[in-house]
C-alpha cells in the first residue's frame, strides 16, 4: 500500500510542476500583451473606455481581455485595432 501512495505522490508532484510551468508562460505572455496594449493606448491618447466604444464592446469585456487573458477573440480585435504585432 505504501508503494502506491509514494508513486501517486510522485505523479501528482510531476503534474503540479508541469502545470505551474505552463501557468508561468501564459502569465508572461499575458503580461506582455497587457503592456503592449497599454503602451499603444497611451501613444494614441486613448482610454480603455474609448477603445471599448471603438470596438463596440463593454469596458468590462475589454478590460478583462487585456488584464486577465480571457476572451481571446476580444484580444484579437484589440490587437487588430491597435495594429499590434
């Protein structure tokens, strides 16, 4: 019985390490996206509210797309509108 618990714990630790690596990469990518959007908005003298109005979306949706990484289609619209690479 003890062998199975040890093996199970080893597998769980391995999965947790893999998940944390993926989360870190995703977070760094999201931070880069948020930073580039904010820089582009500042350069254009726009606010998130104005960006949302231009895209025909709510301020909350745009803010969540920029800061939390959800709403990938909205992120694509933002990138296209601001001409981000």
